[in-house]
């Protein structure tokens, strides 16, 4: 059983330094710790990446999330030589991650002067005390030998865009170190604590404990370390909090940590019988989702590369609402609500953005940080042929984010039954988003309809298009939702309704008269006005036209004048609104668009997988499911765009894997009041079992080829293949 | 006096082959004949360029005007050696063009085997018989010698995009040759006649007369040739017509030709006292305008490079309406009406174009040929860095053409007093153009106004902009004009009004609610939404950023994200609507925009010149006037864009030169009923004299520093500096 929960590798190659940083990532929502060795430093991309803590480095074009100094830094030296896996050949090496308990381990044997020295380390980021990380470290030699141990806080921080921290002060008090930092832009304080237990004769120098240790042959020498990272509201009582954890000890912290992960898995696990590969990949995806969810804060979203580093500026994208939120709303509604409240809390930034571009209402950021202002620049790609910054339209034209948020908020309300979010800022957010769309849209009097011109849809290879099907349909639904939400609030929270009373008219008119592209005579929905007139070529052909590696296909690049898509766009829409399009329409569009789709984004495959499952393309669905679910296991994704590192974890794909398992294979769908389960399992799956929170009830569901078994139904309306489920 | 009318060069250099082709161009509206030597062929860019006769070469991306075979081809050979200026050094060479009479001459002395041989040739394209060209050729040697003369129809035709003619049949009848051709695309017939007079012992071979001539020392040997080019309606009686010209003889044809040019100059000449350079340059500009005007047809416009070749596809641009039409409506209203009727006659093509891009009404072509369909492609530039075709927006976004035509039509009516054009298709054209703009524009309910989004203005370096000031103001005026024209027709031609009755309402609403950008607190009108936020750099700085010669600054190129403009845009608007903006506003905007303007189009300088004259920047005005007026004299313009030849004459600049002299320096302006003359002459100009046709009266005007003298006023209302002119 255990190996269903263990990710490991029993050898070492240089490429692992970068790759394993993401693959063996630890996270607890507050911070992420890359899967690096304790002796690694900035060059090996060690990072303690902080959620929602941003800064602009001097001379940089954009703000990014801050990586904290590393309080678990530890290196063993013999005769002045560091036992460092990145530079010294190891006799044996094993690295593993237990995704059930969120614990990282390594064991490495070095041979120095004919002596075998074994390093073992176990570490975790506490799930019960988010500021704390802990390490247990042992050294073993097969002969008596004296080694020098250096352990402390490593200030050599990995950064993509430049230095973010000024070091204000350092304290050293016996076995405790403290480093006080300030971010360079806003002078926000960051404190890093370290404590080491189990060493004698410590000398402290420059934030390092240095200790001479006389190892006795074949006798393990063990010590433990704690790290504490504090910023923002956590600062005031940081020292007391850190010391109380140290006092309670490593074992106590670990016990609580494991118990918390057990609790998490009880709500989140999906058990697949008959397919060990799928089981591991899916659980690994769920592990990442749980590692990065903001359990205790509504001040930050989930970064597009999780907490694996600063890629994409550590910012939250529409990925959260459209790919991850379903998982949370069905398994951890507190996290789901935190994520939505984060949008409510950053409404002012969205208002500022709308105003910046000449609109009103709330234009949510393409890359959202702590204030809701957009971290994205207008020049987000470098032209590979000229080296010049390229004007991109991610920031100012990819407007669907505001609709995605409205949609996700309503989905949260419907599935959890918690409509109180509406009067906790939700309805105001909806109003602001819809008013933004109303000011962005145009009315064409001679057609008596609203249109949405000059946007970028999910398929970013086609910029500044008119009437993008995905965007128009999302906005139309957002308008409908706003009207429904107004009616809900009028009924249930009448005292909140008065200020929105006047908005029903225009919102209803907008919803009724907004143009949405319909299927043509062949059942195909045109991705945007004029898409069918573009050059009819597929990604395979475009590939042969490339002049340089890492050519950007968007902008004025190769794909822009052709039918080749970066990622699911119309098919994404069919996935999102799965109850509103017939199987025939889904099939026609899947068949039509799939050959043109590059899947150049990790958001693409799961949309195709879910729709494929719905239309009976089970083999395709399975292929895309495995691709999505194992994206971070294989690490088989673009790591560089030009010279820019874009590697890291892929939370949207992690969410997409869960979505495909639950909505695709288990066939879960829902209306306002009914949950339906219509499984269509891959042939090799004997069963799929999972729990869903549905309107406050925890349902345990098991689907096999022969039927569906559901426990926990009290008041819920649940159907199976459309027929009422008999308990 | 004569040298004020002669363009000449007394030497030869290789670069002249290309340059003089345009500089010494002959034209008669039906065809143009490049300023090449009689012995030149396709390689030396000989072209008999035909107005309004278009074809698509096999494998080409666009249609272009057809160059006819050359019936004046003549070469003298001695001992098998051709006396060809392009390959044989000359002892003496002179080439000249008499712009008063439209006659081209050359005299070249070659030395072969110690014998000096002088070739002299005089040729013209008949202004009274548009199908005809004539040549008088003499050969003189200083010793007795026998030469071989080869003269006939040269089929080696210069083409930019490939072969356009299939040769269907050849006839030879003594001294007459005939070549029948068909265009490759539409199989349109083209006939070329040639006749040679004055030779004995002709052998005819392969469309050449070959004759052995025994020259007697120092005795001129002379012969004449006629060429006839027929297509379209001219075909049926071509032979009789050609023979009757031949029968009447060279001298008769020349006499009539010169008399016609005299008549033309009587209406067109502008006399400048005190500035010979300006005089010659301006007359040269007027010569070109008269050479290329469609005197006898309303089936073609004026190509952007006149009749100097196939550059810009031989197509008509907005250049005609906005830069050339004022000259014609004030000096040759028949040509002006022909040009406007050409637009009426191509309305169907404009309708097709509107439909192609999803609109209704008439979207006039960016590059208009005989059908009104747009010869422009969506990929009109090659990316110099990748060699790939670049998606350009000249065709689908430069919508102001339709408004320019409405504006020009109304200007024609107002200045000539000939409103009958309105019921001869004009009002229908106006309706179709306005309906196009109505379907292109969008209504923004929350602002209660129409806007025009996603266009390209005159400044093509900034594509897909919103609310371009020039475009919005042009459309607003077009809407106003349509309403005025409806009222005029209701009053004067009531029987034509009924079908437009219903259009008054929407057109009025559109005109009233269309947003036009107004001056900001500094008096500056923003060129388009967001222009002020672009990078603040001038063309000089951009130049230093170039990585390659002939880099295209538009598209995604260097200028696109900066404030650098290709050409006058806001200043062009101030020029067009000179009565509607104060001197202060003109000055603020001239000062603001001039430093950002590259003047990368020959349309730019004259707009700046006219406004400069209005605001008292006489030195600037003069500088830009000379630049505009001498553009084809100096040939100092871009000749290549990448590898594409874009040289040739610049009729828009020729028109711009006249506009600057008349509207700028002579200070002519007008309202619906009054002509005003408020001169502001350059210091070195003693006087400017010219004639204007104003509402059917021919006014002769002479302005000096001390006053204005006007003859010919009968019923006209004319003011000088705003005060009624006393006869």
C-alpha cells in the first residue's frame, strides 16, 4: 500500500537539481519548500517561496513573490570538503516524498578518504503551524571521524528578477538565530528564525552554527532543526510562537502534522481500483492542491506555479477559479471561500485596472497579487528574432477573468449552499464585474445586440479577436448569474437588495441581447469572428515552419494567422457548460478543434479529456487524463521560454486531473438542486471512490461498471444516470 | 523663359536608368511612358503603363496594372554593336522634358570605330488622341557609314509580379505592325499598333522592321514612328483610328498636342514671381497632375504612383480625394467629376468589401482597381527578420476612405456648384458609405455615444487603434454631409428624395452622437485613445534602434509602441477642416506632433506645410512645400521596401504642392457660399498668380504682399482676409 503514496528516486543526475525542486515540493499554503538537498543554496534553486508576499526588485519590470532565506540549510564537511550532492559524487542516493504525510526524506552515502558517510534528513512544513518547518538530520560514518557541521540560515536566495530583501538585523542567542529582513520595494518586514537542537560546542558565525562533531563508527549522530518564517500579521508574537513550537519538540510537531494530513485525505482522496499509475498520478495531483491551498487566509490566491517558485510572478490567474476551485468547493469549502474572498478583498485593484484602460467596474487582473493590481506587463514576451519586448495583450484584452470569478462564485454558492458569500462582498463583486462588461461591450443598433470586441480568449495565440465564443458565453452566463443572484438576495437578504434594485434592468437587457456564437450548419461553433477564414494548418505543420527553437507562436508569430490553437477554447466552453450543449455538438466541436490544438498550456488537456469522456472517446479521455495528472510527476513540460525559466508545478493541471476523474470519468454534474452521477470509467478501472461535500452533506460515492453506491445522503437530491438514487 | 519649363540632364550615369524613368515621364491620362531611351527594354524598366487596365499574373499575390509592349522601340547598330546608352559609353548625352508641351527629347553621341554618331529623338503621348504616341528619330554620322536600324514593337515588358500578356497574333503589313494580346487572368484584349514612316528597304522580322541605312557624312537621316494602344471600348475601330492618325502625319498630331497642353496650362498654371526654384517645382507638379488625370473616362482613378509603373498595384488610394481632387475641382471640373464618378461606378466593389468583413454599405477599397474590389492583401509587407508575410491592416481597418470620398464629393458640389452629381449616383454612394460607418461603429450605452473602434488612421504605424481623431472627425463630417445632401436633394430634386426619406433619422442621430476627440487642457487632440501613454520617442531615436536597413516600423515594428508617427494624422485633420479649428489649436498640435512625425509618406509634408502657413510658420511651410513640390524632381524618396521596388512618381505630393501654394500661401479657403483669399506669401515671393473655377466662374487671382487682385467675378461672393472684395 505504502508505495501508492511515495514518490521517490534512487539515483542522482544533474538535471534532478532543477526538476526535483518542483517534483518533491513541500507546501502548507503559507509557504513552499522546493525539493532540494539541505546543503544546496541559491545556485541549486533552493526556495522557500511565500504565498501572497510580493516585491519589486530594483531594475525589474515586474513584481514577483518573495523567496525567504532558508533556515534549514545544513552541510557536513570533512577535511574542508563539503558533502554536497550537486558537486560530489555519491555512492548511493535516495530522495522521496510521502504525499500522504507531506514528509520529504533523503539518504545519501558519500565516500571520502575511504570512509563511507551517510547523511539522512527528514523534513516537513507543518500543516498545523503554517510558519514552521522542521528537519531531522543524522550523520553516520563507518569509521571514527571528526566532521565539521555548518547549519543555520542561508541568505543566498534564488531570485528570477533580482534581490528582494535588505537585511536589517541578525540575532544569535545560543542555539537560536534570527534574521530580520525588509523587502526592497515596500519595506515589508520578514523574519526568519532558526533553532538547532542536539549539538554541543556550537560556534555561531554569520548566521551559521558551526560545530565539530566526533563521529563514532557506525553510530548515528542526530540533531533537529526548526525554521520559522513570519511576515505581515504574524510578526507581532513571532518569537513566542516560534519558541513554543521548539519547546514542544520535533516529534510532537510531526505527530500533529501527520494527523492533519490524515484529516485532509479523508475529505480529498480519490481511490481508483485497477490502475496503479492513474491512482498515483491523481493522488499526487491532489497532494499538490492541498499543499498550496490558502487554508488560513483570504489574502492570497494560488499562484500559477503553486509555491514552487517565482514563475509567472507568483500571481493568481483564472486557473484558480476555472480549474482548481471545483476541487476545493467539493472537498474543502473553507479554502474555496478563502479563494473567493481573496477576489472580494482585491476588488479595488480590479476597479483600478478597469479605470486604467478606460472602463468602469471591476476588470480582474490577469496576474493578481496582494492588491489585485495586475502584475502582468504590456510587454510580456521577448521577440526571439529581434530581442525586443513584444506588445502582448494578456493584460488588457483577456477580459474573461472577471466572468470566470462570477461564475465560480455562483458555483460555490450552489454546491455548498452557502449563499452568505453574496452579502459578504460577493454581490458587490458580481455587480462590479458585470458593470465592467457592460462598459466594455458595445451595442450594434442595426443588429439590436451587444457584442464583445477586441479580446483574447483562452487561446492566446489569437489576439484582439471579436466575439470570442468562450468569452461571450462566459459573460452571458455571468450576466444571468448576476440577475439570479439579485433575485436570491432580494428573497433571502432583502435588506441588502435595495442598493442593487436599479441594476436589474440593464443587467437583464444585457444578458438578453448579448450575442453568443451558435453552432453553424455543421454543428461547429466558430471560436471567434473570422476564425474559419484563417489558414487551415495544424500544429504539426507549423512546427515545420519554425526558424528558431522556443519561437513564440502568438503575437504576430506562426499561429496567429492560422487555425492552430494554443489550448482548448471552444472545447473549454463546452466543458464548463456541460449541461447546455448536446452530445452531438460536443462531438462535432471536439472532432473539429482537436487537430488544431497544440495543447501548449497545461490547462488544455483536461478540457479535452472531460469532453472526450462525455462523448464516449474514453481512450482519448484517458490519454489526456494521464497527461494532465502526471504533468508534475514527469516534469515533461516547457521549462524555458527563450531564456526565461517557466518551470515549476502546475496546480491548474492538478485541479484538471481531479476534474477529469470526477466530472469526466465518474460523470458528476449538477444543476441548482440536483447532483447527478453518470460514470463512464476507463476499461481498466474497476472502481472509483471519493467523497463530495454537497450542500453541507458529505457524500461517499463509489462507482463501478455495474453501479453506483452513495452513502451520506440526508436531504440531497441525487440522481444516477438521471434517475433518482434509491438509498 | 523657356528654361522655366524644361527639365533636363546633360550627362548620364547608370542610376539614371531607373530614376529618370519617373522623372521624365510622359502621360496623357490613358497611358504613361517612362523616361527611358528608345533602345531600352524590360531590363531598363521601359513601361507603357495603362490606366485602369489590370491583371493578375500567374502565381502572384495581387493584381497590378498592365504594362503594354513598347511600339516606339528603336535601336541603331553598327557592326553588330547596339548603340545602347545603358551599355555603351556616350560621348555626349542630353535628356529633356518640356513640361509645357509634354514632349520628351534625347540627344546622344556615340563614338564607334572613330566615327561620331548622333541619335536624336523627340516623342510625345498625344493629348488629343489618347491611344497614340509618336516619335521623330534622327541619326547623324560624321563619316559615311552603313548602319542597321531595328525598330518595331518590343514585347519585353517590365513587370513587377510576373507576365500579364499572352500573345495571340501578330500582323505585319509593310510599314505597319500589329500585336494582339490577351491578359492572362481575364483574357481582356489589348492591341498594339506600330507604323514607321521614312524608311526604304524594310525587312520585317518578329515584330521588328529591319533596315540597312547608308548614312551620308553630316547629313541627318530622319524617320517617324507612331504607336497605338487599344483596349476595352477602343478596340472595335482601332485600325481605322490608328491609320487616320498616321495619315494625318506627325506634324499635325504634334501641333494639336501642343495646342491642347496650352489650353490645359491656361486653366492650371500658377505663376510665382521671385522664386525660380519654387516656380519650376510647382509647375512640374502640375504637369504630372495634368498628365495622369483621366480626361476621357470615369472608369479609373489615379494610381498612387501615377502612370509611372505598377507600384502599389496601379491602384487608386484616398490620395486622389484628399490630395489631388482640390486641384481638379478648381481647374478641370470634368476630370474631377470623372474621378468621383469612378467611385460611383465602383460602388458594387465597395459593397462586396463591406460584406466580406461583416459590415453593410460601402467600404471603399484601400487599393481600388477597375471593379472597386480591393487589390490590397491582408499580408502586404514581408517581415524583414523572418522573411514571412506580415498581417497588415491597411485593407480591413483603414476605413476612412469611404468618408474621404463623401467629403470630396460634397467639396466638388460646393466649389463647382454642380450638385447634379448627387442624383447621378452621388447620394446613393453617400448613403452606402454612411450606412457602412453606421454598421462599423458601435454604440456605448453608458456614455450615450457612438465610437469607432479598431481602425488604422493615416498614420499607419499604429494599427487597430480606437477613436482615431482623423477617422472619427471625417466620419462625423461625412454624416453631416449626408444630412445636408439629403436636404439639398429634397429641395432641388424632390423626386429623388423619397427613397432616402427614412435615412434622415438614423443619420442625424449618428452624426449628433458620434464621439470626436476634442483638444485637451493643453489644446492637444489625442491622435487616438491611449496615444499619450505610448513611449515618448521621436523618429531620430527610433532610427538608432534599427537592427536592419528598410525595417518596417509599422506592424509590431519599432514605431508601433511609441509616439512616433509615419505621417500627418491630427495635423492632416486640421488641414482638411481648416475653418473649424482656431489658430491656437493648430499651433499647439503642430508644435506637439511635428517632432514625432517621420514624414515617411509623401502625403505628410504638405499637410504640415499648409497648417504651418496658416499659423505663421512661413519658413517651415516653405521648407515642407519645397520638399513636397520637388519630390519627383529630386527623386529623393524611398525606392525600395525590402526587395520591393516602390519608386515612381508621387501624384499625391504633386497635388499637395498645389494645395500648399493655393490653400497655404495664397490662403484660399471657402465656405458653402464664399471664397476667401488671405495670402501669407514666403518672403522671397513677389507674387502668386493663378486661376480658380468657383461655382462656374473663372477667377484670375494675383496676390502680392501689398494686396490681392481678382478678375472674372460675376456673381461669386469673394472675400480677401475676410472682407468683401471690391472689384
